[in-house]
C-alpha cells in the first residue's frame, strides 16, 4: 500500500510540471527582471526578461521558477514575478480592436438614434401642424356658427316684428272698415230721400 501511495505521489510530481508548462505564463507587467543561472540570488545573471514577455514555466524550486523565454533561453526568476494573466502588451491589440468595434457600434447606435429622433421630430411636427390646422378650422367653424346664430336671431326678430306690423295693419284696416260702415250708417239715412205715403197708406 505504501508503495502504491509513493508511486501515485511520484506521478503527481511528474504531471505537475507538465500541466504548468501547458498553461501560458507571463512576466508581470511594469517589471524588468533578471534571468538567473540557478534558483537563487546567489547565482549569476545570464540575461534579462522584459515585462509582459510570454514564457514557458518548466519547474519551481524554493520560491524560484525555471522558465524558457521566447528567445529559447532558460533560466530562473522569482516565482512572484510569474503571472498567468495575459500580458498588457498582448492584450493591448485585442483591447484596441475591441475598442474600435465598440466605437463603431456606438457610432452606428448614435446614427440610428439620431435618425429615429429625426423621424420622431418630423412626425411630431407633422402632428402639431395637423392639430394647428384642426384648431384653426374649429375656431373658424365656431365663428361661422356664432354669425349664423346671430343671423337666425335677427331673422326671428324681423319675423316677429313683421307679425306685429301685420296684426296692426289688420286691426287698422278693420277699424277703418268699421268706421266707414258706421259713418255710412249715419250718413246714408239722411242722404236717401224718404218716399211719401199715399192716401191709402201705401207709398
């Protein structure tokens, strides 16, 4: 059983460097570090690695990591200077592309919004124009109605006046006729000569 556990741990130690090697690693941004011959500051410097440079992690030992840079050089650096985050210099082109895309989409959205806003303003102006025309027409109709009502009242007043005048004329004519009849009744007996009676009593 102990041999099996030991064999399992040994396999893990072999797999761990391979897994670390497969994952991309970078030198931390804003950092310039020296590449050492061994896992410690007492070893001589064999080169330097710029910040953000992609490296391959080969192994770790006592706070140091053995790496292989893009130039094919191998050496040791402090493990705290190794990061799995994509370096800024590699992210920058992607970010610039994304920024350009976002700007283009924003410009397109603004253009679309401006077009919609313009269409909305045009429709609103047209609707306001129609409302103003309707209000003007309504005012005109109200004025015409007021004039028509005044004319109707005036005509009714004239009709009533004509009725009164007609009644007065009829009363006047009736009075005149009655007066003439009365006058004739008084005058005619005096104008018409009386027939004399005969002896036998007949005229």
